């Protein structure tokens, strides 16, 4: 490993053996491993159903489609997230309605969510940014009061617990993602969880090219009757392979150890960065067991985007993985062109996004790596302080 990467998947011989077993089995899609992986995620999140899909983005798209959301509808969501959360709303022809965030949690401000609800509002898509569950309980209450569904985007929070409830249990449906930088990975993949059997059945059909017969588990079993080639609705190829599912099962069997390893890394960072006046550290609640996706710090108000970008670039020059998680969605070129957004529309989200620094974070981080990342960050901050003093 050259330098310290921003993230790194934790793959052991168990995962390698699980994938090899699938390759030798001859059953590469729509098989027992997919079903088992669905059960494991559903059980962990205390939901009745799990629907494995090809990505978290695909999961959000299917949930919105299954709920009947489409052109003319509005979905309230956050501008401070990975772009997929808002893009999924556009996929169904609906309009994302952004509201500003709370400066501490970095999630949507519930009061602003209530103010944004109109007769065209058909759902709230709440993102647990960086795995922080703050306000999700309140968003569920708001959605219930207005008789609209809450879609819980918990792609960054598998294994987290808030007020004795697992992340993924707050929405009408919730969606996880398993990209290689997540707590567990299937390479690419996602999972919808819900207690709504009808919604789950529709998502199962939608992920499998719109096939209506839920009993079809083997693509070769009903070719003679033609049911495998019968499509009752417009569907998608959003299936998760047996190879990916086997990888997911092996990762889930180690989930508690993985979560503890990530907590240990986060604790090392917190201990070494505590008391730095230039930094705002992640906000942790006493009634929360955090599932750490990334470790993101914020620069104080003394710094702006220019200084932040130089710090990130400086870390990278010294082979320390770093990034600017996340640029505001409404200021992405496509969204500015499509909707005419300008700077200043969501000032809290914009202020936060200009000052975030994601530091290297993965299971195998040890104290030496954390110390090196922290030391390099300190040097970069000292450099910026000198430049600020010079220009003052």
C-alpha cells in the first residue's frame, strides 16, 4: 500500500472463499445467496423484507417508482449529500426540493422540511449523512402527520443504532449501499428494506425487468411456458448477482467486528484532534451507536473553500488520501443549468461544504497511520495560518 488511501475495502480469505464457491457452483444469478443476504440485512435492521439491488442509487430509484412518484411531484431532500440521492428523484421525473441543513448534524433541518411541504409533495427523502441519524425520527413524524412516505437513505449507516432503533427502521422504506468505501461491500450493490410487502414485491419485479411472477427464482424453470419472458411493467436490470451476494454474506458475518474496528479508528482520530481550535469534529450523541462511514472534519470559519482545497491538495501531495465530502448538489453544473440555482440559496449547506475535509478512514488504519495523517493535516493547517497572517 503506497501512502495512505482515503478508503480501502476489508477483504479476507472468507470473502475470497465465498466468491470462489459461487463460481464453482454454476449458479451466478437469482439464487439462494441473494435470498440469504436479503434476510441478513432485513434481520439486522428489524425489517420484514429485504430486496437486493445493483446499487444504493438503484434502490432509491425503485422505491420512488414503486411509490408511484413521477412527473409533477415534489420530493423534499437535502442539498448536502452524494448526488445520487437527488438524481434518483429526477430519474422518475419528479422535482427534488432542497431544504437547508442543521449546522451540527449536517442533516436536513426538520423545521425547514415542514415549511417546504406543499400539495405537490409526495415524499421526504432523508439522508443520514456520514451515518448520522439525527432528526430521522422527527422526519418520520412529519411525514406521518402529512400522510406522505419517508424514504430513508441510510446508504452510509449500516449497523448504526439510534435510541435503540437500527438505522433503516425509520422510513416507509430504507436503502443501503455497498460500494467499496462503505462499512461492508459487495463491490457494487444495495439493499431496500421495508415492512411493506406490497412495496417490496413491486421492487422485486422492477429490479428483474418487470417480471410479475414472484415465484420465478430460476431463469430456466419456466421458459417452456413463456412466463420468464412475460413482463407486466416497465422494469430494470437492477439485480444483484450471486457473486456479489456471497461477498455480502461473508461481510455481514463479520459486521460487528468491522463496526468495532471503525469505531476504534474514529476514537484514535478524536483523541488526537480534540481541542484543535481550527477544526470542528463529528457530532456524536450519547444515545447513538455510530456506524462510521467516513471521518470528516470541518475547518473553522477562519477558512474558506480556497484554504480547504489547498489543504486537501497538500495532504494528497504527501500521499495522504483526502477529499471534500460533499460539494453541494444544487451547485453541481447540471443542477445549476437545469434549475438555475445560484450561490447563497442554502447558506448553511454551502458554508459546511466549503470547509469539509475527509481524512483516510478504513478498517485497517492503525495508530501509526492515524498519527501520520493527523501530523500532515497539522502541517497543512500551520501553512494556511501563515498565509492568512501574511495576508491580514
